C-alpha cells in the first residue's frame, strides 16, 4: 500500500502506547504493511477519492478487519484515531485501485 496519513494534532496527542496500539491493529488487519508507516499530516491533506470496482470491495474487506481490531482497543481516544487511520487506509487503497485502473 503506502504510508497512511492521519490528522497530525490527533496523532501527536496520543501516548506512544496509543500510537503503537493503532499501528498494531492496522498491521493485523493488513491495512499497514511492512515498510508502510502512519504519517501525521494536516487535516486538509486527508481528502481521498473513491472507486466503484472489485478492487474497492477488496479494500473494504481490509477496512472491516481494521475496524474489528480497532474495536478491541479499550481507550476511547486511541480507538477513535485507530478508526480514522483505518478509514484513511481504506481511502489510500481506493486511490491505489484508481491509479492502477483495477477492475
């Protein structure tokens, strides 16, 4: 995939343990792969488009897995950022599908 952007202020407000919990959840779900990183960015940089293809369906399956893992995180503020990172990873996956012209 690629680096997963998350809103900088929210990410930096998390403890190191919270950040690790999100990274672990996304790795377990397959949203964050080896070499990928969570990349804190300004909120205005988070706008990502969508696609209507089989690739989108596969991206959604990975997103559902990320949400399942995020739900297991007990701290509400960490869980919320995990959800946001999962959604952004889903968007990045869709963007990759569009760039590749995947069916």
